[in-house]
């Protein structure tokens, strides 16, 4: 997220698109605080939920039509003088001119290759001056500016079109547009924030959904200001940490690409292709080589490319996601699998496929705090254990209270926790498991001379062991992420204080460069800091934990000030330029000061020309987005599925696409799975006529492993249920509490009907469309049991990141035989 | 009773309750109350009444939005219900053993060592709060965390509440806050917003509520009365009728005597 949960209190308008009160109930206190200060809350959701109950306006939107809605808001802002003109012209690429070859026609961008189902993105680029810099028209009038292209693109997204596609009545849309866009305008006086979570990500255009709302925020000038920003809510306590540390197939720690075998054959090529020519990422070689040093120590030398060859390489980009892995597993390509703190038998899309795939493994290791459905897949209902040949090992895991370590939460805040009690019996931390497994593997390969094994031998694996179970020191793991001046021995390793100290010459080691500063000397663990400022001076609470990068709480905060470095809005000052600040003898005066750590060159003056060299090469005094090569935010950004978000229907939709002839994202991933295990319903299917969305509840957590086994939580929601409107219930003869069967082409589940006024049918292009909703927490192990919702979901994915489309699909619902209704 | 000790209250602003039910879990955890088979309420609630294992529960109520500006729209009211700790407490008055008593901070608690399980209190509570525990043979209910408050800690539910919908504190400032909140809500269009538990309700409730709609919408009695409040009138009527009968008898006997004389 660009901002900070605490800062939500400063917003004048909050547009929540997720079910925040339900899924982030603690963070939601800041929405309540903002309301107490007079803020207006808009909630956009197909259902009226716990969040809607506290909102001023509920906007019902058919699942899968987010871009039509955000596009409508962008069009409204552009056509009604609601954009923050100066911000847009100078802090975004709205003023850049785009290649004359680029175009858009009836749903398709230029360069589509129908056979390969991919875009050639050659024309999706700036027009350039002879010196290579982008051509720019800060009046935004040139027809090839990004702004004019956007204006044309979104001119089709009229309030009438929003009503037809999303099912939001025009009057309600205009009410919301007027309210939210009141935070923009050339003489901006307010700020607005937008909240999202899995509601936007779990779609075949998930990345573009998020782009669309980020673009809206840029048009209104809301990024970088107090009470502004994009609030990205994570689905799990440590998802941010997992992403930072690259528990993902496409990244290495600190958001550097996992090398591709053919694209990045050696270190020089990798650094050449992955290092931009401007912006702070020009320092990538220092971060990357420091990562290699952290992993391979003395074995990483200039002569051997710092151990670059030790890292496994990706064969291709379209592979290795969670969905790819399970399709490969089902096809017998994967022999063994570790499920550590995850429960794919319930949590994966197309969960019947996931369970069938597990049965193809030779071995499966499950490590969790309770027995999970994944650990027990071999005796799931309807499965004959004799037919399963997979050997399953279960390791009991220590929860947070039984181990030291950190969690990195949704606002990039790294928080340390101490072990409260020793784990009982054979229970061990995950860190213990991986560390000792690593030690054993290193011992097994100690005498290998094979080239492929040299990385295992070279790996630095020297965390001090503590206590009777030889628990590796989590503090030393964090020290390694922070980084130090490389030395073979811990006692000689001097901690780095900031990532600016990382070097590309092999003298520094840093396991995750963005975390540098969290452990600035061997005695200071800033993740464990718990200083609270009650005076209100430091409302962002810089003394509590450590937020990467550099303990900055609101990113892009240079954008909170105008071209002269003064706050756009006096009451919303964050950082500003103090021209008289003394920088010591001989140095020019002036620096950025304020309530947050500047996300900028500390002494880079407003209106300064672009730096020709140095760590901020290519960044000038008015370029707040320093991680971008050109220092400005990318309204136009060439993702694999387009440089501007465009509405496409979900892979399964009740209607044709009303905005173009292109029905779905043309590059969406649809897996071909053997044995009819990924059948897709046709557009407007009469067999599966209803829209289905899936979601979570406050009382249960994810696949239910941590909640359905706990009596106090299990009793809160024991029965699995589907939320169904009174209108649909009447049509289908279903009463509240009846057992119903919900089916999709992938499978069917039985559960109870919760008939409610909180769901209402949509009118889409003049026709009634019913939508139902089902939470996905249930499985066949635990106190609260029920059918697996994800059995219904298809194996389809966003083409950028391959996330599943579990927020919008088609289903049927019928009253079932009323047996065993508790 | 140390009458000088400050009255402690729980002020629940239902209009910022998200129905997360963390208060229910916190209550169960602090008081170590066991699992209980839930009921199907047809909505997000898992119960519709108190029990010896559930001293607090959230009511979920789907209604038409009470604001005229939101005519025709649905609204979802949530209320975390608990013992009201009444100043005129029916349970306390009915208790023959003195097990139910008023604490130094103004709340109502049950001494489990004294309760004899007679259950007179159960029928005397206008809110259906008190429940009989078949295992212990005694009754129980929310203690107002009488094992936390004297140690300076807030009640477990208030401590847990993420939105501060349940607040713990001194009576007068909390009441002031609640009265101001009602004014705010009325200004926002909640015309029937009200403070439930000022001195007009059973002499004042030490667990009081700000409601967005009429009390009856939340299943609360609009004007709760104690069953024993009828005792005086009933007794007076009984005495009056016996007097009437006695006089009638006297008159009648006198008439008979007179007749004989006549």
C-alpha cells in the first residue's frame, strides 16, 4: 500500500471496494475515526455487508465489472474539471506523447497476435526527443498525450454504460462520482483514499483493476498526501512479508526478477536488462550483488559472477505459479511437495483438481498448527485411502506465540514478536524446520562435485543455534535481511544503516535490501521498537516497529507538495521544502522536512533539473515517483494485457461484453486440464445462470485451519452457507435454512441457504441477473465442517500474475433433499 | 458498599459496531466458557438468547434503512447484547440468599459461593440475561469482569472491541458522550436514534446503548419493568379485596342478626 492505516483518519472521503470491516476489522477503526471527523464512506460491493452497514453510501456492483466502474469515475473526473491539473501534468506521465503506431480498436490494443494469444508491445511507448527523453506537453492538449488518449479511451465509460454493465443505477453512480471526485479538482482542498483487497485481485484482469483505481487516485492528485493513497489490504498477517521475501515464483527478495534461463544467461545480461536507465532502481546492481553475497558469502566472487549461476533459472514466465504447480502436479510432473502453512485442498481454486493432484505425488510434507484437509486428503469424503499411494508426513508447527520472529503487515510495517512459551513436544518453528533441513541437505551434498550442487555447498547457513532444540536465531535472520559489511564471521559483520550503503563490488551483503535499517546495529532491532507518541506530533508513529523502505510511512510523499515544495493543501502538509535549512558548512541550503521520512533526495530542491548522475540519476526536483525511470507515475503502463485498463467480462459471465466485441481479457490464462477438470460455462449460460462470488468472514481465517478447529470460533459460524437474495429464493422455492446444491462445471457443493435482503438482483442491460455469495472457509476436518467452496472455482488466471478468478464466476443453485440439516 | 467509588459503565455505540463478535470470543476466553452448539438464526448470528455459556452475543438485524435519505434501502443493525447491570435490578431484588449483589463500582454480580440455584432471579430479569448452569447448579451471567475492574483493567469485551463500539469508563463522562452521539445521529438522519439506559430505564443501566432505531427493533423492551414492581399494587388490591369481603361478611352477618331480631 502507498499509505498507512493510521492515516486513513485524515481522509475526507473513503471509497472501500473490499469488505474491510469483515476482513480487516482492526484496521477499520481508522475508518470509524475518519467518520467521527466527518468523512464520508462509500462502499462498493455486490452485497450489503458489515462494511456497508457503517458506510454512508452502498454501491451495489455486479462482480467482475470493476474497471467499468473505475473507468466511469475517471471519465467523470476528466469531463467535469475534477482532475488535479498541475499534479497530473507534472507528477504523472499524462503529459507524455505516445508512439503514433499505438491505437485501440473495439476492445483490442495494437499488436495482438491471435495465434500466440499475446501482445507485441512495441508501439506502447513514448515518442522521444533526440536525446532519448520522452516528448512532453504539460498543457495536456496534444492529441497523442497520455491524457488525451485516456480521455478518448474512457469517453465510452458513460454513466449510462456503467449502469448497463455494472448494474449501478445512474443516479447512484453520479452521486458517488460527485462525492469521490470532490477530492480532486485544480484547486484541490480535500483528500480521498481507496481501499481494496482480494475483491480486485482475484480476477482475470486483477492487475488492471488495481491500475484503474491507482489511476483514478493520480487524476485526483490523491497519491502521497495525508488521507489519500491506495490502501491495499493483504489477505493474511504476513502476506506482505512473504511478497517482500519472494515466496513467489517471479521475484527474488526485494522485488528483483527471478532470472529467466534464456533471457538472463549471465550476471551482466541480467543487470543490463533489469536495471533501468533512470530512477532509484539504477542502484539495482548494488542490491542484487549484495543479495548474492548474503547467500553465498566468500563463494560469491567477481570471477564467478558472485554466484549468479548458483541460482535456479526460470524456463519461462508462464510457469510456476500456484495454479501452474497444481496442473503440473496433476500431470505427474511433480513428485514431492511441501505444504507449509498452506492448505491447497481447500484454498486452491478448482480444489477438486488440487486434491486429485496431491494423490499423484510420491510424498507430501505438511507442516501446520492443526491437521489440515491437505494433510488428510487421502481420507477425504468419497476417497478410498487404499487407492492413494502418496506418503504423507505431518510436522506440527509452532504458532507465533511459540517462536521469535517478525510479521510484515499490510502497511509494510515489520513487527517483531517474542516467544511467549516454548512449543510443546515435537512442535517446532518453521524456521527450525527449514534451517535444519538445509543443514542436512548441505551435509548430504558436501562431497558432490556436480556443477548443479555447488550452490547448495556454497550457501551461507550459519545462524547461531539457541536452546535445547537448537532453534536458529530469528534475530540473525533479520540481521541478514538488513544486511552488513560482508565478513565470514558474525562477530565481524557490521550492520548496514541504510540501503544506500549497499555496494555492487561484493563488499556488502543484504538479504532483502528494502529491509535495510530495521537492524542498523547489532544491538538495535527496530522491528521490536514500541515507542508510542501520544502528543499527536508523530501521528504516523515512527517509533512503533519499522516500515520499509527507510521507516517511511507514506510513500511518494514528495507528491504532497507542489512544484515549489509547498503543501498542496495547508491542512494536509506532510513534507515540504525548507529553503533555509542548514546542511552544514559549504553545502547549499535547503532540505525536505515534515512529518514523514521524505521519499526523495533529502536535499533535491524543487524545480531542480534532472540529475545527470548519482543514486537518483534521471530524477529532477519535481519527480516524486523516484522508483520510475522517468520519476513520474505511470498512467500509461505497458502490462502484458494492455497499457490502459479496459473492461472485459470475467471468463464466466452472464452477459456479452457491452463495451466491445472482445468478451474476455484476450490474454487471460485458461488452463487446459485433462479429464474434463476445467470446464468453463458459456456466456449467458442457461445451465449456470447466476453470478457467484466467494469471500471470507471475520470469524474464520482463510481455509479455516486456524479457526474451524477452535471451539470459540467454530461455534460462531458452524454451518457452511450461501447468501441468496429473497427474489432468487422465491423464484427457486428456497426458504432460509434450506439445504441447497450449488454447482458449476467443475463441481457441486451442498450447504445452507441464508436468504437475505442484503443481496438484490442486478439489472444488466435491461435483464435481471441474480448473484449469490459463498464464503470459502469450510472443509472436512475440524469442529465446523462443510463442503469445499473452491471446488466450484475454475483454473483461470490473470495473465500478469496468474491469480485465480474466484470473485466472479457462474453457477446454478437448486433446493436439495433436506437431509442432515443441522 | 463503598458508595464513594466511581460508577463504572460500558457504553456501547451500536452505530459503529461491525458485528465482528470479537467481544463474544473475548468474553468466552477470559471467563473460560466452553463451546456451545450454535443455533441457525437465518443470519450471521449464532444465537438468539443468553445462556450459561454465552454471557454476551451479537444481534444482527436486517431492516429498512431508518434514514429518510436512504428510503427503500436495506440497513443491517448490529448490537452486542449483555447484562445491563440495572440500578433497579430485578435479579438482585429477587435473590433470597444475597448472592446477587451490587459491586462497589455500581454493577451487579453473582457470588457463586452463595447462590443456591433457586432461579428466582431468572424470572425477574426483563432482559432474559440470567441463565442456570446445570453443571454447577447455580446461575450466572456477565460479571462486568469483576476479576479485572478492581485491578484497573477494562472489561475483556471493551478491551477487545476493534472499533471502540464498546467503551469502558466512568459513568458521567460516558453518558455525556452518549448523549452527544445521539444528537449527532439525529442530525445525520437517524430520527429515532436514542440513548437506552439513562436514568429513565430502571434507574439507569451501567451497560447502556446508543441505538440507531427504536429499542424494540433490537428486541429490547421499550419500557422495561420488573415483575416485582407489581407486587405492591397486587398486595394492596389483595388487602383491599379481603377488606371488602370482610366488611361484606360483617354486613351480611349483621343483616342475618338483624333478621333474627326482626
